C-alpha cells in the first residue's frame, strides 16, 4: 500500500480545465465524449491513448478536471456509455466485445484504461476477455469481484446502504434530461446535489462549484437506473484473477462501497496489482484527491513503459 503525500482535499489541478476540455460526438451513435484538443496539450509522439470509463450515473465529464493533465501522457478520450451499449448478450465475451468495438471507433487499441467505479468493473471484464486491446489499466474506486455481490442488495441504513440509496437518487436525477437541471448549478440546486453526494464524498462542500456542476451532474445522457440494473448482473460475470497486464488500483480509505475489509478481495482479484489507499477520501478519489490520483497514474504509466 502506498503512503505517498496527499494534496489538499478537492484541489483543482488546473484552474483552466473547463476551457481545455472539448465535447465531441461518437461517429456511431452520436453519444457525447470528451477530449483535450492538441491545440491545448500536445501529447508525446507515439503515446498510447488513454480511455477513461465512467461509473454509474456519470458520463465522460466526470474525468474533465484531470483530463488536461492526463493529456500530457497521451491522447485522452472519455466517452459516455449507454446501457444499450452494454446490454447483456448470450455470452459475456460478446457483450464486452460490443464495448471494445465501440471504443475502437474513437481511437485504435491498445489503450491505457482508467476506469472509475462501474467503469473499473467494465475495465476488468475487458482485461479478462480482450487483453490484447489493453496495455495497462488503473482502477479507481472500483467495486471489484466479490464486492459487487456484497453491495448489490444493500438498502439498509449503514454507510454502504445509505450510499447506495444516494446513488439511486442521483441516478434518477441524471436520467431526467434537459432542461430539468441547468448546465451550472447554483443556490438550492447545488445544495441538494452536495447533500446527495455526502454518501460518497468525505466532504462534498469542499469541492469547487464548477467541478460538481460539470463533472457530477452533466450526466443527463446516462440513464443511471439502467446502469444500476446492469450492476446487479456483475457477480454473474466474475472470472478468474487477471494477471496478463499491469494493473494499478486506487481506493479511498473511507469509500462506502469498498470498505477496508474488502481490500483483501481486491488483492485476490488482481494479485499482481499495485494498490494505493488515499487517506481521508471516499468514492470519488479523482475529484476528492486529484493531486494524489494524478501522481499515482503518472508514475504507474511511466513505470509500465507506455
């Protein structure tokens, strides 16, 4: 486990991040994806693309505060995945292959993948069924095999249960679509979202308003409820531990969905993985501890010679 220094909680790595990210549309289905133009940051020549996979109730914008910094490592793509894209096929490999083909239309593999939460679960499935498209992967707050089965039915009033109830509420909000939520939240709307996020973040009040408005609630094209239903199928998709590609895992020490007692299962799922635990951090490690997260990602990708 890493004991590296941690930056200020909720620190904005680059204050200009919102102006440095660009929204584009997927050539196949017109869904939104986010990227950083080369006119803003020119990635190293020949660098492998970074594919950023979001979690339940979010979209690619969840990575926007870190994207200009990540673009210094290589071209970055943060797509918005729809539940229809991930509709279970007869065989697990076909379902994941559908996702892989869709991602390949944004940038040819192999990719370096960063997956948050449910996006980390999907990253694990890609690693296990299509390892040839991945050079290395970072899993952020990912409910890994075993953990998913434990949390899927939690609706109690313990901390994981409260977090899951908040997740369902946020997922419903994210399903409404325009113009239910404005592009930038203010006043009472911002207060409501901060309150809902309290189940997942140690202190959502410390996050910049721009981060919450753009990265958290810009997810209206993602039907969070359908993603929750998909999450219920994840335990049936579990496979043997992955060992083929380098993997790094970053988790908050107060993540309500991956509790400390789950860390052994995390290690068992990826026995050769590097595991870092961010202190005083919950489920959105890349937004709560962005400096810590960015430093870990940069060092990992540099060490894996990508």
